[in-house]
């Protein structure tokens, strides 16, 4: 494949891109944006889910969970077996769904019920029941929900191909089914729950810099055209210049919280918050 001046309109078939390294090739992705600046479209999403978007065939796919909270009596009874002390989300029922959004318009064209679970095992309140990101391959999308099950969607037909809810695969995760580094020119960049961004020399392991950016991080960074994008959990994305010196290029604020990693569609960023999906372009 020959890289042109602008980002090619290739698919983004899995979390962190085609090679799983979190690199968006070419040039042209936005550096600065806001709730009303640089947004080509914004689509509110039903349910709650932290799965990162994937792109194929002109559609942006992700999973979501429609939650029905458990009552106080049910919570008290079930939590008697809880061995931890972490804040939890406890449901009486959850519907696990796949969403398909037109990349060009932002219109939701598929909202597919994959499975329904009653009294599902609890998850940490920072997690969701739809956190694992789907994978696109061979005209199908594979959606995994930890021990709750796995489903396959025929993306051309927009239909559920199969569902596996084998009870023998169930385990008790306690906190649910957390940021991954990105490697650029011999430097490793990563962020943590405490809001700290760190750069390490990949050959020696020596720290190059460490800076606090102001909010915790759950999503993984994205590398593009000499820049590193860090989506913060509270809705701000910090854009740093790649290199041995710390240099912040921008801090871009959207409404809502960011747990999902970015996807790329051509020359546009696809940003999922807990409220909506955004398509952002220069």
C-alpha cells in the first residue's frame, strides 16, 4: 500500500487499527476541536459501553449495554458473596447489543440485540458490560462480552449470525471483563489512572519524561503524523508532539466521559464518549 499525503480511506477493523499498534498512517487528522468546532456529526448512542469503534464498509460498529438496575433488596442479597471492597454496578438485567452507524452521515442504521442476561455478574462501576471491542474480518463482526458470551454479526446483511452463551465458560471476574502503550520512533508512551503521561526509551527502559495532564486515563493513545493523542476519562483529549521533549499541542474538550480508544475513518477521527459518537475533521 502506498501512503498518500492525506490519510487513506482504509478500514479500522479492530481496536487500535489494522496492525493493533495504535498508529494512523498518513497526515491530516485534526489537532484541535471542541463540542462545536471541527465536528462533522454527533450521534447520541443508546445504552452504556466502552468498546472502541471499528470501521468497515462505510459503517462504524460498536457494542452497547442496555442496563436495568437491580433493586436494593436484590443488591443486598447478591452482594453477600462479594469478596472485594470496590464500587460496583449491579443489574437485574442487561441487553447486549451491536450498533452500526453510517460513517458518512452519523445515522444509526443497525441496533441488533445479541443476547439478554438476567442477574449478570456485577462489574466495577468504572467498567461497563460492553467494554471489549469488536473485531471485523471477512464480512463478519465478532463481539465478545467476557464470560457472558460471544456473538457474530453478518455486517453485509445486518443480522446476527450466531451467539455462544456456553455456561461452562462463565467465571467470576469481580470487576468485569483497563490503557495500552503506543511505540513511536523508539519511544514508548503511556498514561495511567492518576492522570500521568510517561515517555520511556524503548531500548533502555529509561524514563524520558513524565507529566501530569489533569485527569485520569482509561483509553489507549493514538499515534499520527508526529503526534500522540491521549483521550482523558473526563472528556479532554490531550495532543502531544512526539519526541523526547514534552510539548502539549492542544487540549480538546467534549461533553461526557471517554473510556473508548479512538478509531480513524479516512481523514477523520471517530471519538466515542459515554453520551455520543463524534466524527471530527479538520
